[in-house]
């Protein structure tokens, strides 16, 4: 189901062509970025092979997360 969340916000995914194929109403191609993880306001998206990058973007958004949990990433 395409609710339009990605139509007007910077985002990424596993593959742009696949996203367009499985979401025929997807209109956010101009906001798509070829990157492991992308954040835009309160939305964080990431490729399926970028869980650490996703976690770091979430951490940037939520400063209350314990920084010791992420020290191994730096």
C-alpha cells in the first residue's frame, strides 16, 4: 500500500526500480537518493543492507538514546 510518505520527502530503499515496480503509485523519484541511509525531518529510510547506518540516523534524530550503545560504530 502506498500512502504517499515518500512522494515528497528525501528517502532511499534497496532499489529505485524495484520500488517503482511494487508501488505503482509511487511518485517520489525526484526525492530518491542512492545512499545507505537517508533522513528527512522525522523520517529515516535505509537499504536492507544498511542496519548500522539506519541506527546512526535514528540516533542523530533522538539524542536521548544512550551514546554508549553506539560507540562501537564510530
